[in-house]
């Protein structure tokens, strides 16, 4: 399995997880969903690491520290995204935050990654399509106050920068520990740190009910699978290529909304979907 294909698996898992996370968030809240999905992911990955027998890699403090750092940056990015969605308009926050993959590509280029002209063309078309598909152009945005919109943009930009940096830096942790252990370390520290952070911010954790427990389990497992697939792909392909394939998660979420949620995307979103798939085809043919 090559890096591009693993990136697509990551996109499918991330996009599906986000769709079900939206449903879970309506039941128990976004921050409770975030914590319990981390916990489920930790349990799932612990079983996977036991099965693979990779615990010996944890004996290196340097490698564990690298994985912990980049997964912490990823967690900060997710918290910024959730805060942006909470205080601002999703029509603004979603496209700005989804540009995090462009940050990853820029960092990869600055640190010496070189790709052909055709590959770069495909990447630009793909990322442009993702942002376009994430935009919802409607009059509803005008109903939000200027302060709310500005707040959402601020948090979305932070989310884009943190997530983009994390997805670039994860290559270093993956090279040392592999994708599975890297994500396991992230889930472990998130399960420990989030309750402390929530207590400081006075955010209450709502326990999942029977109806929402299944949703949280799906989100936790798929999100973990997505990150492991992405990290594993980094060991087989350039960062720019893998992150471009992974960025399709926004399209997957959109399609889930159409097929299972009865949503009707705007015309610009369908154009974005078309651009995204065209860009991925260009990248895969190079």
C-alpha cells in the first residue's frame, strides 16, 4: 500500500469520524465528544500495540518526547478549531481551518521537499477545491455580529497553523516510532490533560448516554485509524503528497451530509468537490 492510498484511507476515516462527531456533539457537546473519543482511541490503540508487540520503542525518551510534542500541537489545533466553531460562524471557520494542509505543504517545501511541476499543480488544485467545498455562501452569515465573525476567524487561523505544523512534524515522530505508537502516545496524553484543562476552563464533561456511546466509539476508532494511516503514509511518500490526499476528509464529511444527513450543498461546494478529485488524480498520475 503506497503513501497516496494511505492518505486517502486517512481522509475517509477522518471525514466519516467528523460526520459522526457532529451528531455526538449535538447530544453531549463538542468538548465531551473530544475527550471520550480520545479515551476510546487510547483503548483501541492499546490493544493494537499489544497485538503488534511494539512497546520496546517506548524505551527511548527522545523519540517519546518528539511524538508527545507533535501530538500535543495537534490537540491544541483541534481545541482552537472547536473554540472557533463555538464562537464564530462555521461558514467562515471551516474553510479557513481546512487550509491547514497548505501550511503543511509550505513547511515541507521550506524544509527541503522538492516535487515535480505536475505534482505541485495537483496539490494546488486539490487544496483550492477543499477550501471551496468547505465554504457555505449564504445570507445567514450577515446575521452574526462582527465580533463573533472576527473571533471565529482568529481561532480558525490558529487551528490552521497548529494543525498544519503538527501534520508536518509528525513525520519525525513516525520515522522513530512508527505511526501506531506515535498516535498512542498522543491519545494517552490527551486523555490525561483534557480533564485538567476542562477543569481549569470550567467546562463540564457530560457522560455519553446509551444513544451517544456508539457514536463516540465510532468517532474514537475512526479518528485513531485516520492518524495511524496518515503517519504510516509518511514513511512511504512525501509529506506534501500524503497531506494532500488526507485533506479530502472535508469532502468525505460533505458527502456524508448529502447521503445520510439530507444536506443540499451550494453550487460552489460541488465545484470544490470536482476540483479536489481532479487535483488528486493529477497527483496520483505523477
